[in-house]
C-alpha cells in the first residue's frame, strides 16, 4: 500500500483538489488521511496539518453504530465504491449532515492505493435551522428525497445493482388524529420516523414526504433486500407505541417499485410505488405489495418459506447427512462433513440451497446453526460410545451465526451438553467471512481454537483472502473449492491453481482438503500433488447417520 502521494505530484494534486467546491478527503489504502482540500477546511474547521496522518474517525458524530461502518467497508471491498448519508462532526463539535461518495483508486495489481471521499454538506437556513427537511420529524422532505432517489439511481447504474422505492403509509391514521388529537398524532409520527430510521442501512434514505406518508430509497443487490427491509418495517411499526401516556397500536402498508424493472426515472418509481401502496391498503393493510405482480408472487413464496422453516424447527423436520473425508494415500475415513437436509412433509426432501438463504435473511439461521452444532456433536459422541473410530466432524458456520454475540457459547454448549471433546469438532467458515471486522473475526477464531476445535476455510480460492491474511488467522485446514477440482483433467489453469493451493498449504503447515473429487483422475492428481484428504462422490455421497456409521465401522473406502 502507498501511504503518501509522491512529492513531485504534490502541487498538481493540491491544485486539482482545491478546484472542487465540495469537501474532499484522500486517504491511503489503510484509511489514513494524506490530503484534504480547502473546502474541507472551510466546512469542518480542521486544517490540513491537523488531520494528516489521522483517520476519518475524527469526524465521527456517534450517530452511526458499528454495523453502519462495517457495511460501508464491505461495500468498498466488494465494489470499490460507497455512497450514502453520514452525519459528521466538525472541529467545533457541530454535526453536519453530509451526502458522501467514496471511491477506491487501485493500482495495476488491483490493490487499493487511495480512497477518495467527496462530500456535499447540506446548508442550514438561519430562519428555521433546517433546509429541505421536514420540521416535525427532522427527516428529509419530498424535494430532498427525490434528489437522493435520483442520485441512488445514478449510483447503482455504475455497479449493476437496483433501487427499491418503498412508500410507507400508516393505516387509518386519521382515526388517531380524530380520536386522540393532533398533538398525539404528531408525536406518533416522530416516533414512527425514528423507527424507520433504525430500519435503514447507511446507504439508504428515509423521508417524510406528506402527512403520514414516508418513503425509503434502498440500493439493493437483489429483490430480496427490499423484502427484508419491508418486513422489518412492518414488524417495527406493529410494536406498540407509548405516546404522552397513551398506548397506541398501529399498522402500516407499503408499496414497492423497482429500478430498473418497473421504471427508469425517479418520478416513474414514485407513481408506481404510490399505486402499489393504494392496492396494499385496499387489501386490508398491514402488508407490503410490489407494483410488479411477479414480485408479489416471489415475496409470497418467501413468506411461506419462512413460516415453513419455523414449523420445521418446531417439528424436528431437519436431519444431518454425513459425507466422509478420506485420506488420499490410505483411503481411510478420517473425518466427515455434516450437511443439513430438510424432510418437509409439504415440500419433500430439500437440500440447504433451497432454504438456508431465507433462514439467513430472516434471522432463523441462528436457531438452525445451534441445532446443527448440537446434533453433530451428539451424533459424533454416539459413534464414539458405540466403539467406532474417532473422527472429526465438520460443521458449516454461516456469517450471521458467526457474528452473533452468543456464538462461542453455542459452541461450548454443543460440546458440554454432549460430553464431546473439542478436538473432534471442526468449524468451517467461508473465505469471505475473514473480511470486514478483522479484529472481531480474529478474536472469535482464537476463542474457538482456545476451546480446542479445529478451524477450516471452506471454498478456498473463490473469495478475497490473500497469503498475508491467512497468516493472521488461527486456521488448521484449507478446503479447495469444488469449482477448481471438477475440471482438473481438462483445464490446465484449474490444475495449476489447485497445485498452488496445495503447495501453499504445505508451506503454512495446514491440512488441505479437496472437495468435489468425483473420479479417479481427480484422486490421482490430488494424491500425486500431496493433498492429504479428499471428499467427494468418488468415495461417497452424503449419507444418513446410520449408513455413515456402517461405513465408519469398516473404516475405509476401497475402489477396485
């Protein structure tokens, strides 16, 4: 990483930055400030020499939580770009309402040289202390909202994403004003605005556009993102309000339009979202409705899936299958990966790809993950008690499950409740989970290793990890992704990547497991190149616990 702009370019850089009327900050790849322009000095009161060598944390207003900044950094790492609304703090202590765009500048190798931030500070009108904001709630008004909606549309075009516009109306709000009075109605709107603000992410905008009508503009990677926020809003509004000593219970309706699916302009999206809101209210309220009917069908299916998962957990419909891990040299069974399956009475037998994404989005992944940990530990201990060979059983850990505050407790409970020694449990995390809040990740991984469990990086080679990152994490195993294994015999590049991962693992003294080995050519290649352990259909598909036990009793899987 480069921490300083070369001296030969100093004057030119300063000239360019100072021609821009908006405040600008340039940091190195580690987030350390190396340049600011005069507009920044004028707006924030900090002189250039006061901020150089520091980080933008000096502007932190404390209005945003750690999740806000974690999402910001994840967006920068994934897309090299972030745009959103930030409350910053000036040197005087004043809080400034800013629209911010951050873009990564990369070198020829794809590494970050600089982050360039450009901010637009919203002006304050002396007579009211506010401009383009609703005076009752403090949220942006309809004029500012339209501007931000247009900016969101421009931003997503660059990264091939979408914008979801949510029109949110309070059901039967007139009865509140008529029955309890306008003072109660106004206070209720203030509390609603705060809850809506709590539902949005850093790159989103929420506004009060009229009366009891609010709007949210979301930059989304998939349609499901809009559904998640809509459901979160409905649940938040359904929770009772305490207004001037009165208990008030209300519901809301939401109309949703999408860019570019439904419309190409901000005004088009507003009209279509308004139409969808009308239909949501007409159908009884307390619901969201897309303008596009096929999206309503998809949303309905998603809601039904969530309900079915909850029912499945209650009725113990989930089971674990086990796929053997085999020593490449001896063909002995040395471990297993526990893989969840769902035996739904209504939907039939389902693999995890059919339901795990919904479980993650709805927060159910924590309950599922805790059950998997406990069941895998119980089954492994049962095999040991039956006199079968002791092996490590690996369990996949989802990102939301890993980030949960009680994750370590869940691991400990699974071991303690089943009297299983920690060395026989392995936790598999995907490579992308190593990014983001690195300090938190390292701390939790060390806690897992301190317990005595093994740690594996699953799907290695498909994410963001570098050799320097791997040395920072207390992992024990790398798993080569099946995408590299399946074309070994026909794709020279895939073979070279696999060979390189095996060699790197040996250099780091890590066990290497190749998953997706399906034929003898795969096995021969992996064996010849020093891969210790293989997993795949060549030896066995995932098996129910009793069938795996029969295989484990034999102890090895021989071919030919």
